[in-house]
C-alpha cells in the first residue's frame, strides 16, 4: 500500500492490511528464518508511522533494526521480500544501499537516538524541512549510548521524535532500574513524576498508547507530529512482542529469532554444561551476560546458581567492567557474548580487564561469519582486535570437546582468556590443551603444512588435504588453536618450506599475518587465507565463506602451486 | 597522617593538614606536571573519606583517577610522591600494583560505579564485610557507562556509596541535560523532584554538601556510611576545581593538566587553523568533540563556527554515531579525539562509520606514547585496531605541514579517514599527498630501506641513517604515511633486499606486520620495530620509546647485520 493509499484507507481496511502483513512476515520467516516476535509486535505501529509521516522525505532510524520488516514491505520491497536474508536478497536490517527509505544502517543496540539527532542537525544546518524519528525498544533503552544521546538533546538543540516501543523485552526480558520505571509508568492511572526520566532531557513526554491498536496509535502519532514543532517528543507506546501468534506471544524470547532449520550441536550448550560443572567445584565462578542468557547457553547456570549469574541488560561495557572488578576481588567471571557485540566493550577489555591482567574468561560465540544477519553481525574481526591486546590469551577450539578442555583450563589461569567459536560444531574428541601450544592433527612427509584455526577452517583444510592427497600431494595439518600466544616453538621446529594459514577472521591483524611476520626471515613461504577486507553481507555461512573468506578451491590451488614449485 | 591520627585530629588540625597537602600537590605538580585543579578540589573530601572509612579494608574507586593525589599522600606514598609521573616513580593514576590502597585501576571515564558494584558483589559472595566507594565527577556522569551501571544497581542488589564530586567541569565545562539537572538541584532551596534522577535506580540521595568544607563534609560522610546499611547511597558534594589557588579556580580548564615545560609546536594548533580555513569554503564541515575542545585545538573553530561545533560531553560513542549520521546526511564531520579514548568508540567506528562508508575524518591526537599519564593514556594500539576495519583509510603524517595537506585532502574523500599524530611536532615541509602512496625521503644506492611511519619514527630513522652512513652503510628512507591502504606499488617496485619498518604502535597488527605479510614470499627480509606487547607505564616519551618501543640502537644493529650479510 502506498502512502496515499494508507492515508485514504479506513481503520477497518488498515486492520485487515495489518493482518496481511503479519501473515506475509510469518510465512517468510518460517521459510527464511529471521526476527519474528519483534516484527509481529510493531506491524500497526509501523503502518501508523507510514500513514502519518512521509517517507523517504521524513527519515526513520530503527534501533537494532530487527523490527523493520513491515517498513520494508511498505517501501517498495514487497516483491522481493521472499528473498529475505538470502545472499543478494533483502537484508533483515535497514540498509541505505538497499532503499532510500532506509535512512541509517543499524544492527547493534542503542544507536538510534544519536543517529536521529545527527540527521536532524544536518537537516537544520542545510535549512531543510522534514521529520526525524527514532524507533527504539525498551531493551535498547538500557544501553549507555542512549543516555549519552539523551544528555545531548539540549546541546544539539534540534527536534526529533523518539518512539519508545515498550514490550518489556530485550531478547531476554528487560531488566534494571529504567525498566522498573517504565513498568511503574504503565501501572499508573495518571502520568507520574517518572516522566521526569525523559522530560529532564528536554523531551515532551506523550504516552502511554497501545501500539497494537490502530485507533489509539494513529491519533497519538498525529499529536506527536504536531508537538514536534515545539521540540523533541518521546511517544511511549506499548506493544506485544509476537502479537497475533499465540506461541510467539507466550514465548517472545524463544521466537525473537527463528532459524529455518533445526540447528545442530551448539557450542553454547557445552558452555552451560561446563560452567555448571566448574561452578560446583569452584565458588569463585560467576557468569555475566548482556541480555542474552538463552542464546549463549547460560540458562542452566542461571537456574542452578542465580546468585552468581548476572544479566545486566544490553550493557556490554558495564558487563566488562563488572567482570573486571569481580575478578579483581578474587572471583572468576565468565563473560559470554557474541563476537560482534564484544566490539562494544573493546576499551573495557583493554583498560579494565587486560590492563589489570585480571582472570576474566570471554566466551565469544558467533565467531566467524554468523550468516543471515549480515554485516553488523559477522564475527570476523575478533582475532585481530583481541590478539593485539597485551596480557590476553586468545584461543580457538577445534571442536566442542576441545572447547570444554579450554574452559576447564581457564580456571587455572592468572590472566584474561578469550575463547572464540562459531554457533554450531561437532563434539569430536580432544587430547590435552597447553596454553599457547598448537597441535599436529595430520602428519605426513611433505613440504607443505597448513595451520588452520577453529572448527570451520579445520574442516575446510581436511577437505582440501583429502583432495590433494588423492592427487599424490601430502600436506601436514596443524590445529592453530591459539592466536596468542603463537606457538613459536612449533613454528621454529617445523621443516616445511610452504606454510598455509587458514582462519575465519579478516586477514588484517589475524593469525596468518602474525605467522607471516614471525616467519618472514626464515626463507619459508607463507600463504594466508581468511576473510577479505570488506564488510560481509548476509547469506548462508557456506556461501559467505566461499565468496568472501578462506575458499577451498583457492587453498587447493595454492597447494598445487607449492607442490609444483617443489 | 595515619587513619588513627586523622580520627584523633581536631577540625582545625585537619584544616591545617589540608593546606599542607595542597601545598605538597602544588609544589610537586609544578615540577613534575600532572593534574592540578582536579586534585586541589578534592583535598578536604579525600581527607574526610580517609577519616570516616578504613582503607585499605574499605575500597575506593576513583573515576578517571586523576584526582587521587591526596589519597596517595594519605596511604604511605608521601615519601615517594616527588617521583610523581616519573619513570619508575609514583603513577598519576591509581595502580593496584603500586599500593594495596588502590583497589582498581582507572584512567578512562565512567568506570567507577561499575567497578564498585563488582567489588561489592564479590564482597557479598565471599561473605566479607567492608564498604565500597565510587568517587565520580559530574563530567564523568555524562558517560553512558555510568548509566549502564546505575541501571543495574537493583539487579545486583548490593550496597555501594557513590560520592558525586560536582564541580561543574569535565576538562571543558560539563554540558548536557544531566548537568542541567545537577545545576537545578544546586540552585534549589529544598531537594527537588530531580532527586528522582538517582532514586529511581534505588539510590538513597544525600546532598548537597560543600566538599571543600570539612565541617560540612565530615558529618555528611558519617551519615552516608550509616545509610549504607540499608542500601546504596549517592552523596552529592560540590567542590571547587582548583580550590585554594586563585589562578586555578579562575581557569580550571587550563589548569586541569599541567606540563612542567612549555610544549613546543602542537598538531592541535594546526587542526584548529585548518578546520577554520576549510569551513570557510565548505559549509558541510562540522567539528565534534567529547569534552576536549581546548586540548584538541578546536577552540578557534568553536568560536568562529559555534553552530557547526559540537561538544557532547565525555561521550565518545555518541560523538561517533552523531558524526556518522551527520555524514549520512551530507555533512563532513571532523571528530577530534585522543587515540586512547577512541578505543571507547571502536564498535561505532566499525558499525556506524565504516560499515556505512561515511566520510567522517578522525583527527587522532596523542598517538604513540603520550608519556607521563601512563598505561591508560598511551596511544599505541590505534594503527592495529583501525587498519583492520574495512573502508577506513589510516594516515600518519610526517610533520605538521603534511598533516595540513591530509586535512585538506580529506574534504575530497568519499569514505572515512583516520589521521593519527603525536601531541608535539615540527611544521616542516610537505610535497603532495596521494591517498595510499608512500614517499621516498632519502634515496641512496643500498640494499637496505627503512619504512618509517610518523614524525617520531622518521626522526629516529634519520638519526640512525646518519650514523649508518658515517659507517659507510647507505640506507634509503621512506615515509610510510598510510597504514592503510599500503602502498603495495612501491613495496613491489623497491629493489632492496632488506626492509626495516618502524612505527610507534604495538607490533601486533601494525604496519610492520602488514608489510611483512605482503612481502613474505618476495625473498626479502623484513625486520619490524615498534612497541612491545605490554602495557606501557608512565615516563617521558623519550624514555618509553627507548625502553618499550622502536629503539635507535636496535635499528642500527639491525642495519649493520643486514649490511654484513650483504
């Protein structure tokens, strides 16, 4: 439906339209995977925004961005919507390169108000006239970046509309003091002094409206638009995550993200199991997460040891400092987090944890490409940004069994440890783990050795070696399970003339570069394979590895070349 | 004075003692440099804390940490205090390795409440009994990390004392909505509903007390200590930055940090000059800073173009997203920041600026070792954590003249650019700058070439080359002015067998590693010099370069070895 059609439609027509959108989202996500509950919750709200405002002249920034499906369906992308999250298809997040209706790319939490302020300020400086909207959930509202943006509303002296989509959920239920205030507001008959939470920053507070009820939300949006003439506005809307589908409404956390296929064995399951077992023997062990208890496998720990388990909301930085301080006082924190989100706590990893050489163990999930979520969710930088930090040990298990060993080993370490791993893996078997020691997995008389890091790259290497050996070319395989410290003893001792490195991390600053530098005056040849120097879009893990990452054909070609050179 | 002596002293004795401390701080900082105004402001408050609480059993976390001098004088370090900020002397910041009275290391803003919560939670889990205090200024209160910590007070369910040291200043005057609320509170006769700013998080608010008046602050601290039995407390104290020295009180921004010697020519001056000149011709140019207008040289721009100049407070992340959004709407933001503080915005540099390939120019000051502030202020990671990010160009000017050229060039770029430079430099001369192109500075028939990045490393290289040439060894010198993209054309074309790289960045992930990887199959030998893989303490720039960084003697030895090998 075009903007004009939306404006002309009756409420009952709009309601019917919303049901069609809901069905379209449900059907597509069932096949393609994606964010379900969050998108089902904001159908009426988004239809309302598209009726009351004029996109793309007006601009909207979606915080996190996983709730933009209705927006995409309303902005000329309905014909391609079935390609959602497929390679070269529609992204599950806003993308400026995809549509002029997408004003600003998001993926991580808490950026929307800052971004809306920047867009609005640019508008003012250019003397243009349009409205800028930030649509933000109550989960994101916990993030420190939001507070920094609110604090600068008066400094920047511009007008934006913040639509607070309050559904009581992050991926996990929203936690913390701010959330309690929102709950209090929702329970009150009349606006309470809690409104000061927003008014102190110069916002006109308008609320609370049922965001799933068009008859309530449409006039509210109209009033908010009028109020924008005199200053920035916060429109407080409640929605129901998963609205319209009973199983989503009842389990909004489990239906936040849907996978089209049943996942295989996951590293996160092992994390939960091992932490519970370790904690039983060691009272110092605590677990920390930034609003992702289930996805990271921490549920068993949270249930068994609630007093030693901390979900601090979408606050990756605070979770890091909290972990550092717990460790400074003798505890052994395990901070589980997605690779891409740990970027948000980079300074705290350096300044608080590694700077004080504190025994915090980072359990870094979704390392390597994570797939269909695209650019903002790939975990392809961690080996680079972690290996450069003094005092930090960086480990890459070859399988889940080795991951378990590394976790057990971590309890004996006196400094920080990062273990990074993909979502899915195989249990496999593992021998022993010595910190900083590689492991020869397959030894053959050959002039070629592959150092591969992590389960995916080892699988790739094994496939390539099988082919090479069928051609009569022997290749030795090493499990390069520590990006730092490098196993320089093994690097010195190996006699092969040709060294091939494989990692599912960008090449710049990765393990291949470190090995190349170490061997650069040894007379050996080093060929490194990893992810290209670009942002990697959405697609399947297999597609992305082949197109952007270490590629089996290229590695095989390299082996043949080495062999031919002799 | 010991804790016991402090407890036994009369108010007038304490007042006299405070004057002695003030004099000690002033005399030491006058000779050694350091943070003056911030330390003079908290003398009475710190004496009060040491009388009312029992350190080191009780723990205190100093936010930022630059206000800990009185604490150091009161905790057994008075005999060594004259070594302040000298190599192997007393650090200007809290250091756990220096004293058991220092509970937690700080240096960057906003960590104290998170850290205090972690310490308190560990105390509870261990069943111990002591008090935990976070001493935080109103400037730090703007930082998002503080909000994340406040939000989790109720989640963590522990008791801490937050002492808010409200002096109305960051380094620049404090800005923003939160600051306005504090100002309102200070103006009110009775506590206003603004107290809800803190109470909503579960804090008991106590205030407002004159932190420079012992007769007011001592009983307040006693009451706060008692109140801690029933929950966390925020004690709101006003102090006067620079208290006791008229010139400090009048110019708290200029006396925030004191250098013992007059600095030479600074890059920041050139930044201010160039930005004003560029902005005159180009209306798209805007400047962004996180509370450091003067130190970064932006004052002339702020005065000339106030409507295009944004100081958003100590909010490095928000400043990044704001810059990204301004750029997304066609503006050309110049975001000036210290190297070490940009770490705080790492995720936003990736996710918001480079991910959308937006033309934001980072003007990164205090790159390389910054000297006397120590571990938390060295700028030795930036080449590593920036070069790995797709779309970003990373430039290292050889002198101030070349810095000016790079700034002018930046206005024509269509993607993000980072220019990193030390505090002081020489104007010098510059030819032309092509993005991604190195420059041969000194050419000779030789088998040895040095690629040196930035003014300090080029100076080191020149000194070494002079000595080598006096020994009859010719060495070619190249200005490796882009860490990314590398000038692979020149790397391919150069014929020298021995390649030496010099950078004032950690070796891991730096320009030397990238060059080594690029050349690793060329038959050339690559020797890289940079900072060691450790946190670099305080000392003079010269001392730290010699001890931890690229070292002239080692480079000269390397040249002699290469020459001998032929």
